[in-house]
């Protein structure tokens, strides 16, 4: 899949910008503040229906303007696909594919498979479990539309159950029968989500381990462990066991919404014991494993966005990353960097066709 043409109107720092692509590797370079990352984020926005960096969609509208519009022309297996994403202040976001508006934005997920690697990924290591759950869910959803529907339904039921618990506490009352209706729905939705996450990670973790080994040249041993309360068994029984605590804290304290991943290097938490270079290699390996998983399940080479990833990597790890790209497993690649000469030197060594796009 290839992006041939990108148009931005009132998107972040751009009033109006048109960029033509076409080469296998496209490098967006220039000083900080000129919008290199915003170009990559616009591509991400077209594929996933949201910004990679700012979930508040209205905040992606250029200051002083009333709307933004992103349009991309893609070549997908020989067929042209035009995707438009737009938003006006006070209105709902609209995504159109070949002129047709989606009834549900979630129906667009997976149409344009894409993987983004960014310095912001460090949140996966330093922030709480919600960020890591979003990683799992985002990867699965790009190849399994039913999963996203189940997840959205689960989150809605969870919100309703939490609201009921707060109502009970505020009004000094309790209705076990009403609560049990929500419990049954959480079990019905949560159990298959857990099974899908578990099956996904059994396939994903070996892919990740292989990618890290290649980037680091086997210098360290890394591991990922899936942490879930549902490992202990029956979800319905756990909800019953947690009932007293849930009533006290006024929210649902057990379930798949508490799932997490632990990241380790040489048997220790990478958050505490990994160097900046090791952490960055870990994150890049995560995303390359994501690429491999999506490719295996969609039979399509996702677009790969590399945002400022050469910083903080030593020459050896950069060389290994370039070698991975040069194996021709990747489709179209987008790279942002501040250093024109460094970037061109790196991509030239791949022997692939490339385009340098300078923002000044």
C-alpha cells in the first residue's frame, strides 16, 4: 500500500500544504517546529481516524480556524483509494472513503494498515497500564473489527456499572439484581476479549523477541509478560469476590480493564534498569513486531512511520534498523528527522528509492 498524495488544510501548524510521495522511502526533514511530525501524524490520522499525539480532535485545528481537512490518495493493491478526514468546531468528525461517509468511524479501522514509531512511545514504559492496554487493543483491532466492537461495548457497560455503584453509595441503597445484569454483560464481553488478548500475545511476544534480538545483535535478553486477573479463572466469580470492595471504592476493581504488560530486560524492569538506547530499541522492536503481526493477518504491508527515531540510538543499532528495512519486508516508509545529511546517508545505504522532502 502506497500513499501518493497528501493535502492538509488548517491542520495543526499548516494553513495549506500539498505533498506528493511515490518513492519507497520518504524523508520529511527540517528544523524543529516546521511540522515534520505533523505530516506523519496527518497520515496516521487518515488511517486510524485520530491523532497519534492529541486525542482531543478539535485541538488539531489550526489556531484561529474553524475546521481542518486531511486528504490522502492511496494505491492499495493497484486500486486508488481517496480518504478524507475533516472536523469542524462543534461538529462530529467525518471520514470519507472514495466519497462515502462512514456510519461508524470504527468501520474504517484496518482499511489502511499502519504502524507509527515515535519518541512519544516512551509512555508505554513510563506511564500506567492504560497506555499498554491501548497498544494491545490497537494492534488487534487493525486485523479484527469484531474485537473493536466488543471492546467498545465492554467499556460502555463498565461505565454504566461504575455509575450504578456511585448511585448506590450516594443514595445509601443497593440492588444486587440490577447490578447482576451488568455483571453478566461484563462476563459475556470481557471473557472473549481476554481470550483474544491472550492468543494475540502468544503470537506477538516471539515476534517482538526476534525483532529486539536483531536490533541489539543479541546483547540483552528481553521479555514481555501478560498480567491479567482472568488468569486466575472465572470472571463471574471474581466479580462476586470483588463486590464488597467495588461498593466501597465505587468502581469496578476487577476485570480485563485492569490488564497490563510487564516489560523486562535481563530479568529486571526496563523502566528502572534499561538505558535510553535499550528502552528505545525495546520500543522499536515492539512496533516492528506490530508491523509483522498486522502484515501476517492482513496479507498487506502496512505503511511504516518513523518519527525522529535515530536520536539516542548508537551507530550499531541504527545499522541494524537500516538492515531490517533493507530486507524489503516493508512497504512504504516515512521518516522524520532534523538532520538532512544524516537521514539521507542512512536511507541511501538501503539501496531503495527515496525522496527527501524539506520543510523550511
